[in-house]
């Protein structure tokens, strides 16, 4: 539930829900119900920006790559393999929903590659 997630004071419970969704046995999806209607237009705008981002020149996109974070944040295209080949058919923008400072050394220590 959106409100429960947003207003949770139990950081461990939120972290467990994200880990369950995106961990080794997760589906890679975290479904959130009861999203406020006010976020609908923001979602649409964000999705349209994704298309604009993906069509920027390669030299511009390269500035948003984060190889020091194993491409787990920022822009990534052609870094993953699909059927044994580098996947250049899609690009991804990665962000961390739990932590705003992903450069924090303690996070890298806690969650190594």
C-alpha cells in the first residue's frame, strides 16, 4: 500500500519487502497499491522522458554511466548479456529506492558485488 510504504517507520520491513521483490528469489517487481491519482501525470511525464533519455547521443549518455558502481546506478546500455551477446537493444536507468547516497562506502561494504 502506498501510504503504508511512504509512512513506514519500520525501515527493516521496507528493506525486507524490497529485498523479497528484487532478491535472488524475487520476481524483480515491487507492486504498490493505492497510488494517489495526483501521481498519474508525473508518471506519464517520467515515461516520456525515458524515451528522450534513450535517444540522447552516446557521448552524452556516457556521462551518466557509473562503472565504479558496476552500472547499478545511472545509465547502462550494452553492459548486460542476452543469449550470450551484449544487449544493446535496450538501455536502463538504475536508481536505488532505499538509499539516496549510493556512493556511501558502508553500503558498498554491506552489499558487495
